[in-house]
């Protein structure tokens, strides 16, 4: 049994904490509210941006997972809750003989926009404040002596994350040419990957400093929207998806993670969205 701290217990962190507790680990969950996370999980009500609120962080921890969401989409919000928040947590757990700290990051650290393939060794030179702050947080972890691993998730979808489905229902359309490549991962695989990496680390297996976590099949926005519209059937008349010009356009490789042995619950967008569409009564 390991002593595990999950910082940020929203959709991903909360489900991860529940799974870890069910596996018999001693789990603490840090969140801004005092709302319960689940059976067997001790809640620490704190704000990672304010170091003085972290005094209840336990000692003798084995693993820390940092999986927060900035409450405000701004440069200041991202700086406070990714870079500064992670630094505060690292300071709060200093002195622990940690097996691993895992930081949940994002593919927004990549700058490639021409349909290129990217992996963990690809250059990262983001222009957005979100990508810059996320990359700064990654470096803050990887430049410490603590064993650290960064997990870069691509576009997360799953229960309650139905923006793409609503676009399709209301006739969202993207021209097939030029191609706009997209990458995604189901919420359940996000949780599964984090749990998989924790288990690997606790078993004494070596981990890479960075993993790019995405499903097995990059797909163009045209293909995703048209497949959804075909599955749903009754949709609004086509109209252009307005934000296409602002979308990332790259293909993300999960080879390093797959080679480590992770098996995806949802190999591609069709597998994952079919379940959601059925649950919504749309197919």
C-alpha cells in the first residue's frame, strides 16, 4: 500500500483518487472546496496558489499526482495554478522520500501547426500563454532532483464533455482540404494511464520524463464531424466551424506510452464517442 497525494480532484484526479483508494492505497485529495471525493479519500481543502494553505499536506508520501485545472483562463490564472501551484506543492512535500511526482500537462506545449507528427522529443516553442505556462511548469518539475514524469494529454473527451457532439448536432462543418488534424483521448484512458504509470513506478520500473498521451488514431476535423453527423442522423444544416483557423493542426504519437505496455480502453474517437452518443440517446 502506498501513500498517494492527488492534487486536483476534478473529473480526472477525482476518478484517479477513487481508483487508487479502491486498490488499497492511502489517498489524500487536495481541492479548493471541502466536498468529498469518494470513499477512503481524505480531503485537504487548500488553494495551491497560496502556500500557507498547504500546511495539512501529509508527510511520508510515496507518490504525488498534480492534476489541477486553472479556475480562470488567463495568463495569471495559468501561472498561479500550474507553475506557481506546482512549485508550492513541491515545496510542501520537500523532505519526503518520493517515489514519483506526476504532472498532468497538455499538448498545448507544442507549436507545430502544419499537420506534422510530434512526439516527446519534438521541439516545444508555444506561442500561447497556456502553452508557455504549462511548459514552464513541466521544466520546474523536471529540473528538480525529485523523480518526475510529465504526461501531456491531447483533447480530452468523455462523459459531460460533449462540445464536439453539439457542434455536429448543429451542423458544424469543416472543409476536407486543407486537412485540420486533431488528437483526442477519452477521460477513462486519462485516468487509466495515470494509474498505469503509478503502478509501474511503485513496482520499481523506470519511467521516461515525458509521455504524450493520446489515442491510437489522429483524425481530421472533417472526418470526426461527418462521422458524428452520420451516426446521429438528424442534424442541423451545415455551417462552417468558426474557430478552425485557431485550432492546433498536428498529429500526436503515443508510441512511447504504447511501447511501455498501456492498452487503450478506447482506441479511437469512434469507439469512445459511440458510447457517449448511445448514453445520450442519439444513436
